[in-house]
C-alpha cells in the first residue's frame, strides 16, 4: 500500500468520522478505553487532530464539531491544506515535544485517528475491526519506536503484551497500551 501521509491520514480520518456518525447523544458521556476521556472528549481530541495539522500549517481555523458532517468537513479542509505545494516539508512540534515535518505529523495523526477509532468503537459497542491494510502500514511505520516516545512523553500507556502471531491491529493496540 502507498505510504503517502496525506492518503493515510485521510483514510483513517474518514473511518473515524464514519464511527463518529454512529455515536448517539446518550453515548457522549460513556467512558472510553482512554480513561481520562468520555466519548465526547475523545471525539473532541480526534477532531482536534485536524486542528493540530491546520495550526502547524499556520492556517486560521475554528474548532470543528464532533458530529460526522462537521468532522468530515474538518478532514476535507485539512487534506486540502496538506496538498498545497511544500506543505509536507514544513516543520512543526509534535505532541511529544520534538520537531518533525508536517508530513511526519500527518502520518502521526493517521496513527492517532486509527487507534482512537478503535477506542471510540469499543466505547459505543460497534465493530472495532480496523482497516487491516491501514493497521499493517501503521505497524510498519511506527512500531516499536513511536509508542515508546509517547510513553516517555506521558501520552501513551504501558505496553500490553500480545502473542507474537497477533494481527497487525492487535500488535498496534497492544503497543499503544490497549487490551485488544
């Protein structure tokens, strides 16, 4: 599969927005696997990924809504800005406190969108199966380094051991501190 960070981000964020569309009003206060966030707070974080990228690009933006339509609009705006010439080569700070390119930030946000889609699906009782192609690419791109960096920054929980022959999804989730 192509490893274009914009394509990866867009595919993962589109899946995240689709899952956001399955959230009922009564589920917004439901706890999630991210113990510090309920469903509404998790969705705000997820939509906030587009705000992070737009801010890194120096684009003025209003925070997006957490409903599916608003989420998709935020993703589309972000993808449009990421496709501008030279955008991916620009530099920004990562959430973990180190400098990286906007292209690397888009790839990191792809991982965040993918993992949090599982968190959201689990919280609201939906099928939590991630796109296997995206999970494979994410594992190849980020394991084991990125979860360790996240742990050192205090934004990723302790690794959960999974069997050596576990699926890419389960390896990703375990590395990111989830119990698949």
